[in-house]
């Protein structure tokens, strides 16, 4: 269904450079829950977007922050971790330890709840909101 409803977008992105494709993904496709990636031999691959969470420990404070990333159904082994945490108070480069990576929302909720107050409240509240 996603492929049929987005076929017009595939015609547009045939002419995009990799940088323009990244901007197109960020501005349009992520809003509707799909992600467009390039294939090694040319062309594009449309995949459903799955949001995943990574919990990192901030060096020198031992506070834990959540990072919301993306995982494609076409490559379930990896996910990306953005540069900033959900609360925007931690950079990925400030991490001293990874508590978990690439977990879905339910698993992230359970893992954060078991760790208690050491997890950033702003980050954790993001797991419980629907907007």
C-alpha cells in the first residue's frame, strides 16, 4: 500500500542528489512514516520506518538519556542514533556507556522503568506521550 501511494514521490526523487534525498527524507517522508534509501546499483528502496530507542549514560554524571533513532525493516540489524538525546541535553559524543540499543518503545519503557530515577525524566516522558 505504501508503495502505491508514494509512487509519485519515486518519480521526483530519481533526480535528487544524495544530500537532497536526505533532506527530502527528513522533511517529508519521516512525517508519514516511511523512509527512502538508495540502492547500491542505483534506484531507490522504500521501507517502513520503525522508531527505536537507545539509552546512553552521560560521562561524569551517570545520568541516562534516551536517543530516538530509526530502523528500516529492510535492515533489522542496525539503527541510527542521532547526535542529540530526546531532551536535547546530551550529545552522543558525551556517552560513557550504552545501556541498550535499538529497542522498540515497549522494551525501552520496561528498561527505563527498571532503572528508576537515574533516567532523564524529559526523555522518558516521550515514551508515554501520543501526539
